[in-house]
C-alpha cells in the first residue's frame, strides 16, 4: 500500500468468543426437549437424527442452556425444527 493506512492482514489477530445470551423461549424449548429425551433411552439420538446433527451437540445445548451466556446454542432453523419435532411427538 502506498499510503500510511495499516493493512488489516498485518495486525495480530485477537480471537474473542462472543457468547450471547439465550432467550427464555429457547431455554424453555430446550428444557422441554431435554425432559422428552430423559423419558426413554435413545430419544436424544432420535432428536439428533431429525436435526441431522451429532447427539453430542444436543447434549451440549442441554448442558449450556443452564449457563447465563452459553457457548453452544441452536441456530434459528434448528430451534424451529426442534419445535416441529416435539409437536410431532405429542401427536403420536
């Protein structure tokens, strides 16, 4: 660069983890899902298969939702899929 502007690529990288708060609605949904999963063996795997994710990710959400600023959270799309899944289970 010809001018004195600093190149962003030359600056040292600082990694910051921005943990955002989880809404009460998402916490309530995850609590409901965790309650459903706890009732029978294999249900956590069922939910994970429906969401096309690893069961360990579901476990991480359940664990993290108890923290004030969880590191792992479901995406908006995943939240909608969890709602859909639980609604289907209630009908069956």
